[in-house]
């Protein structure tokens, strides 16, 4: 007998629908919910070093976002459910640095003692929490509550600060509300023009590409990217336009496009007058960014700038235009202003609030949208409420049944939180959930040093990630197919995650862990380990907030009803935001003038061995590969994916490579004052000559984030991932073996 469960992919925010089916060798559980139990569970629990066939079979399921399609990561996702490297019992690091199994009672007692001791010595805020955009809504909500009430700390933030924070800040500033796509993804199908800035969906979320086909057929796909990425290649053969600006000049380019829209009379004056404020100031701010000047600053030809602006305006008037931003233009110290410039452009054209045009930003992580709505951010309470708002605090105090003054104030955004690790007035005991900060954080060497300086580090994970390897205690948690819950995809649509498999006997849900620790810490309020019970509390907590889930329940999701927030009780949800009004008082969108800022001048390459190859200063951009996801903790353990992309490669233009004596496959050093990476070179004309590209999925000596700067956007706290100066040189043949030995040893 076979059983199946309809669920969604564990990776990106497209949240492709899939069905998990248990083969004949699995016996279904007796309770409802289609939870198959391995017929030979004891044998499976004693996994050896040989990978076994997946416990579940994956098939694509028809759904508006993916329409039955999956990417390579989705098709192979079940491989990890019985991976021999799975952590299935608590592991405590000994004095010799080796992690050894202990029981759950001992593990919870150690955590409780560490929290109490740390706070007795250093205060409540000496305990910190770092969450993740992969947690379900229920776990993200409970993690915020656990941090603020059970731990009594303000020091909580999450890895979404590295992903969506600039777009979120810009959306709140312009619209009064942040939802990645304020319209269903399928709306893109009918558009004649789509401009994508800093997003390579052909590799990061391949099923998305089908929604670009209409614009491509109309010759209206416009891609802005310093590389001729897989997505940019779709503009060839009459499919559209590829704009290839210098890294870090996206804001200038957007101001140039706005200049053309205004000065060629292409702006939607009726929309601007009726639905926006701030137009006059924006006109003044773009007056000095005429196309020829913008060409000199960005490298994008002036006529291409004009053609792009005209194409956007023509699409808005005829077949519909959309402007979509991604991390490439947002992961900068001016990321909020750059996203704001994109929004200003869309408002000049009258795109937001329309049924056939719009502006949106593409959420990256699986629950990047829901993960930032319900309490993981340092400055937010559930429902997207500001933690400094007295009314919001009073509402949450009522839901939680605690005095308002017991809820801490705002904490530190992620980069500042990580910089505080081990410092005299900083975090001394840290909880990490669903994040591999040793690989994914900017200036990763400094972060690893901070982790090693902690008094106690607790990591909840299902694999021995690079962060888990630094932990004093590792707590084994459930994988996606072993748990129930909800997630919110890139459209703001709430989805059901359904359990399809019994977890290993030693693994526990984070909800269970938080409930047990809250009990041991004698925390106020209640902490359930049942996801549906937690979701019912989340509904109450979110009621009346920007991200209102109060009208959503498990029963309606199980019936397959579409649930786009805000979804107050008594409503039918909101697939399309802003049709009648924006979320600011008065109902108008706010246009904010922005301007480029001067970046720090990089240090010169160090003077080294005169016999070694000379280093050249280049601009480093980082990004993703088709086969891997985030820090690679999961995808580097899937043999098919690792075989396709087993190592980091530095993409470099052949002309630049020739000037440095670098050949295809040659070993290179990429360095700056923060660290050094060693990898092989990949020569490609798809990248600008002054720029190099590194994927960020790999650890240790291949870790791109050893080089990225921890400087942040002053509004969003977003780090500077996409514009870093590095020194590139060929590695002499005699040095290669010692570098490789160091890499293998680490």
C-alpha cells in the first residue's frame, strides 16, 4: 500500500508544489495524515556511509507558481531524508573538540544552566538568538516569543536581514506595507514588458521562467545584471534587452531611467497626481542624471537607457509592465535607496495598484516572507508590528497574557548582533536556528572568531553544518517532510507543509525544544509543541497588523483555498494589494528622492613576494548556482548536485585573465584585507572585464563571504554582499599543493 502527501519544496520562496509518495517498502502510520513509517526503521536508523535510495518519491504537482515543474534541487530533495550524515541525537562537544551523543534530558539541562548562568553574570541581553527564513511560520513566531519572554532578551534577528531587508524597508517607506509580490505570480504571464534587476531566476528558481515567456515573445524582457546570466540570455534573438552596468551603479541607472520617463513626457501624470506624494522632489533629484552622464557612470549606453525607459512606458500603456528587483541591486550599503529608486520608477509609470502592471521584489528563502512577519526581526512583533509602537506592544501583551513592560524593546540587526559575539557587553550565549552563519554571513572569518569566543553556542540543525561544527551543543531537529506547518511564498500566499514521514527517534521539532526550555526556565505565557495550536495563536497575534492572518486556518488551507495576506476574519484575502489605496495614511504612495553615495576607497594590494604573480584589483560580486542553495549545507550533500558543481570557481573575463596570466582551470587567489579564497578560474565573456564572480555556497578556503564586507545599509541593516574590492592573482604552481593540503586539513 502506498501513501502520499501534498506539500511544497523545502528550498526557495517559489515554494513549488510537490507530492511525496512512499514506495511499497514503507508501511503507512495508523493515525490520519498519511505519515508512512519505514518498515525497516531500525536498519534505516543505523545508516552507514553508503547513501540509500530516498525514502520518498518526489513528483511535481500542478500549482499556479510551478505548474508541475521542479528544479534539480526540488527533484532531489528527498535524498536528504535518510542521508547518513543526518544528526539524530544531541551532540556535546568535549574538551578535545569532538562531538559525542548525550540524552535529551542532559542536553536541555545544559542549555537551561547556560542561559541562567550567562544572564546572572552579564544580564538578559547576553543571550542571543539567530533565526532563519527557512523556519515555518509557526516556528518563526514561537522563536520570537521564546526569545522575548522565555529568555527575556532583545537580541534576536535572523538571516532574512541578509536577504529581504532592503526591499522590505523600501516597500514600507513607499507603500506602507511590505509583501514581496503584491500580486499573484501568474499575473506576469500577460505582461508585454518585464524588467528584472539583479535577479537570475533561470538558475535560482527555474520554474519561474515560464512566467516570463509572454514578455519574451513580445520582445519586452529587460534584464539588468553585470553578468550575461542564464536569465539575461533569454533576452537574445529579439526577446528583449540586457543592460550590463558596472557593479554598484544600479541606483544611478534607475535615476537615469526616471530622468527619461520624466523629460520625455512618458510619466503617468494622472496616476501621480491622484495616488502619490513627493513627485516634485523626485523630479529635482533626477535632473542631473541625463542618459549620457549615466552612461559615463554605469557603462550602459545612453541610447539603451532611452530604449529601456520607452519600452517600459509603452508596455504600461498597452500590454502591462512589471518591474521586479532581486538581491543583486538590494545587497548593498545603499540597497534601500536602490529599491526605492526602482519603486519611484514604477510609480512614475503608474504600475503599482494596477490589475495588469506592478512592482515587486523576489523573496529568496523558502519562508523569507513569513519569516520576517511574525517576530524574528530585531525591531518587529508578530503581524509586522513595530516593537516600539505602544499599541502593538499592548496587543501582544494581551495575546501572550503578560505585562507589556516584560516585552523587551528593539534589539540589534544581524550584522551588529554577530559583531557583538563574545564582546564584554555583547552576546555570550547564542542559539542558532535554520542558519549557517559561518558560511552565509559577511566577513565570515570575523563571524567564526565570534562564534569561538562565545561561552556557549547551541545550534539546532539536522546536519553538521559549518556553524554546527563550532557549537558546544547540537540539537537535532526535523526536516521539512517530517513536520506539519505553514509557509508564506513570494506572493504572500500562505501554504501548508504536510508531514510525509516519521522523523528519526532522536530528532525533535524546534517547537518541542522551545516548549521544554520555556518550562525549565519558568517562562510566562504558554508554549505549545503542536503546530496547529501555535498557528491559532499566531492568528490572534497577527490580527489587525499589516500581515493579518486572522482569517486563515488549517482547514481552509487543506481544502486548497488560496490565502493571500492580509486576510482578516470575514474577508476573502488580498491577492492584489493597493488596487484602491496604499497602506499609508491618506492612501497615497510616497515617492522619496534618493541619490548615490560615495563608496569606501579600497586598500592597495599588499606587496608580496616579487617572484609571485602580481595581483590586480577587481570588483567581486557573489551569487548562486543552479545546483546549490544558500550555504550549501543541504545541496552539497546531494551527490547529483555536488557532482555537477563540486567546487567554487571564480568567473573572470578572458581579457582580464590574460592580463594576469590566468588560464582556464588555473588556481587563483582572491583576497582583500578581510581574508583570502583559493579556487579555480572559469573564463567567460558573460562577465564584465573589471569584475569577478564567486558563488557563496562553499565553505572554508572557498568561502566567498570571507571577502564580503560587514558594512551595512543605514536603514535596513543589509550588508554589502554585491560590491567588494579584491586582489586577484594566479597562484604559482609550487604553492598549489600547500594550499590544497591546508584546505583538506580544514
